[in-house]
C-alpha cells in the first residue's frame, strides 16, 4: 500500500474500534457537543443522523475491504437499532441529536433512513429494513408537508425552511424512489430541492434558515452549505437538470474562497462579509470534504490533513477548536482545548467514517486497531482540567485536584454524572 492508503486504513481501523466502545443497549450513545446545544448529561442512544454515516460507512467498507461478513453484521446491528427504536407513528425515538432524547428530528430521521437505504444490498433481510425506512419517510411526508406552500416545514409546529435539511431529505426521497420505483417520492424531492434553490444567492451561498418560508436569514454556514452538495449532484443526474449542477458548483466556489490557510472554515459568514469564526469543526469537516468528492473536485489537501491530525489516540476524532470563544469570538492562539472541543461525538465521527470509507481505495484490508487511552490537558470554563478516555469511560477531572471529578461517564450508561460544569452543559 502507498503511505496514504496505509494511513487511511489505520485511521479507519482505530475509528471503528472507538465506535465499538460507544455502543450501549439499543445503539450508539455518548455526549453531544454542537453549535446549537450540548448534551453532556444525556449520553443514551441517539437514533439520528449518526446512523447516516455509520450505515453508509459500513456498506462502503464491506466492498472496499472485502470483509463482507464483518460489516454485514455491524450494519444489521445498526439497522436493528433503528427498527427497535421506531415508534408507532413511524418516527424514531431520540432522533434530535443535540436535543435528545426528543423526537421527531430533522434532518436526522431522513439521514438515518438514508443510511438504511445505502446498506440494503449488504443486509440479509433488506425487505424489513426497507419497510423501516419507508415508514419513516412516509411519516416525515405526512407530518411536515405544507400543502399551501408546496414544501416541507422544519418541524411539527414550524413553517420555516432549512435548506440543508431539505437537501438531505431530498437525497433520501430520491434514493427511496430508486429502490421502490415509486415516482411520488421524486415529486416530493423536487419540491424540497426547489426550496434549496430558492434560498441560494447568486454568489453560491445558501441561507441557513427562512422563517415562515419567506426571506433567508443572511447567515451562511460553510458546513451546512457543504451538506447540500451531494444531494444536488445526485439531483442533477436523477432529473437530468443542470440547474442542480450549477447550484452545487456555486456552493463549492463559496467553500473554496472561504477556506482558511490551515484548511478550516468559519462557523458562520454573514451578509456583508463578517465572520463568526469560532468554533471551527474538526470531525464535521468530513462532510465539507465529501462535498468536493461528490462533485468530482480535488479535496483540499491541507483540509484533509487538518482533519486526519484531529484523531485522538482512542480512535475518535475531536469535535472542534475554539468553543470557548463561541460567544466572545476572541480566541487565543495556542489556548487549551475546551471540553466541547476535545469530546469525540458519534454524530460527528460517523461523518469521518463515511469520508474515510469513501476515500479508501478498493481492495484495501484494514490492519489491526491500535487504540490507546487518552489524557489531555483542557479547559472547563476558566479552570484547568484533564480529559481522560478509555474504552470503558470518559472522565474530566480538575488538574489542581485530580480527585475532583467534573464529568464521569461510563460508556454503557445512558446518563453521565456531571458536576462543577459551566452553564452551556445540559
């Protein structure tokens, strides 16, 4: 193998080993650090967009590595999580990621169902899995379709439009139409994509949100813009319509001109050009790089290297850098990572798994994993602390007094013990 093949294979093996430690009864759990909210007390299973990357990654790795039996077993276990956690109304339990254990969640349920659809060829009982995904998609259509405006609402009690969520839903709808030969799903996909295009500017940027399905909000998140690209690329092929190709290319041009020298992107860029730079994603950058790949464009090497170097010894990838500056937007170079920065989160690491599986060359066996325990100096608020992770637990202790435990999570437990933490932790 070449050096990069060997590196990708080794990092994938260690990520899989870490992911295994994050399983508990019913699925993949763990804390969630996010721009919007955080979940450090609830550490239970989330049947959300983490299953998009997990299932797609398993399906790709089955073909790339030749270890079909291993990844079939893993995929079937993940599909069983979703089937067991599907409610009578078709939605999934705990499908709101950073707002878990709430339900239903967008784009999380559509993303999870997309993962199921990608894994169908690998499964021994694809019909049962397809029924699960179809029931979920039908529930989303039933509960979110806005007949007067001919589009999909963001939630049960929200008329607003969120283009990146609609793009994910459109990709699921197009994939389901292909599997079932039911063209009604294509009609709904076109409606979802129409709102994505409606909120794209001439410079390629796509608004994050449109309250009441009216004007965009003037906030442009590079990450969420990037998530629109693979669905748009797919739509160009499915509908033989170049407007989707042009829309995807516009987003890529936005990403390219806003990438910083070290391969990172600001969190938000506003109308007028001002930035909210912090926090800057590590693991989530995988979706941004996947956008380049989906559009058959070269992945920026500096951005890929920054992502790969964010893998911890445990095998998980750090979430971000600069969460401590989220409010002030004043980040000190060389400052210690915040507890939210360093915490590896399944719902971000699945995106890395999908990217690594996509980039891994054909016929590349994975080596034995070599995960190690982690101990890193961090900050919790203004206090110095130590982040510790093993295959069994994640713990944060005071650096001054190691007997003072601030965060203690046994990885098999749906709740963590949290004390002496700042208010952003819920």
